[in-house]
C-alpha cells in the first residue's frame, strides 16, 4: 500500500482525545456486532486496497462517500482545521464497527471500496448542518471546525438532506497554520490551488490509504488516539521532500483521476507518518 494510489474524486471505541470529538450518530447507535467484526478485520479490508472498477454507464449509479463541511457564513473555520476534520472523519468511518462483517453499513461500504473510492464534499450552514447530523455517519470536530463523513452509496440515492447542500462555494482561504503536531502529516500540493471541498476529498483519500498502509498495531494505536494528524500546504521544497518519503516507502501519495479542478494523474496529497 505504500506508494502512489489513484483516486477518482468528483467533488472517506471512539474516545475523546485532545480537541477531537468524534460524534457517531444514526439509527444503529445500539447495534450489536458479530464476534468476527473486530478492528483487525476492518483494518484488513482497508489494507486490501480498493477495486478501481470503471464507472457505470448511468451517472446515478456512481458510488461515492459524501462529506459535509460545516462552513458558517460568518466566522468560518480555519482551513487547516477543516481539512484535518475531514481527514479524521473519513478514516474514522472506514474503521467504524458498523462497516465490519455483518454490520449495518458493511454492504454499502464494501461495494464502494471495490470501486473508485470517490468522495463528494458539500457545504452546510446552520439548520442544514444540524439536519445532516441525523444522516448516518461520523462527525469530527477539530478546534473550531467540523466535518462529517457519511456512509457511501449511489449518487442517485443520496439522502435529500445531503443532496440539497451546495457543492460549489466550499472554499476557505489558507491560514497561517502552526507547525504540525502529533501524528501523520498530510501535505497538500499548494501549487494545485484546490478549493477546500476538493482538498477535503483528497485528504480523505489520504487518511484511509495511510491507515491501510499501516500495520494493524500501528493503526490501532492511531485510532485509540483519535486519528491525530495535521494537514498543511506544501511549497515546492516541502513537496520534493514529501516525494522522497514516498520513494523511500515512508509515505502514501494520492493521484487524482482528474474529473475536477486538476489534471488527470496529478499527485494531490502525500501522507507522511
């Protein structure tokens, strides 16, 4: 799994740790799980990678994981925190017990992960954000930023509470981010000038690919800590260093299919342990 991974993206126990509060909501909060549904089994699914199947002829049949970013009109969150929340929410959902064998999200997740692991990021405000919390998924709060990852499915079957949300306009200006903290660093190629919605989908790809590339012990420790990571823009020099980490087998890189914003095959994010 270490290395470069193409990702088609049109625009992926939860203790409270530090400033991260994963809020898991949906109809199956009291769900009981099979004995074989363990962290090890769910990690094994990520470690197998994804199928990369071709898109269906009908666009409504395309499978995608919805992401919703909470971006209030006034006092929007920091871009770095919003992207970190999106990355953490994605990997938290991918390893949630409800995606495990026999659980309520398993079939939808397995079908999606056998395809292109597409993610579609939308913006929500006020009552829209509150309504989105009732759709099955995982919310992560980082500082003043919140993002929610939802169970993947057919684009044509998207819940109306999510479908009505705006895809365009999900942009937040860069901030003066501090030095990366504990955990992996997800370096975003600043030269691509991706919108925050596009970048959220890309760091979501990176977090789940990185989890799959870890040993199960390393990933379990990461999960127990709340999936801490930092998302930072990379200038030319930092990007070159991150590429060296990929070549040396210490990082994973996401290559975009080029449906929106960037050219096909562009490396968008490099996740360094």
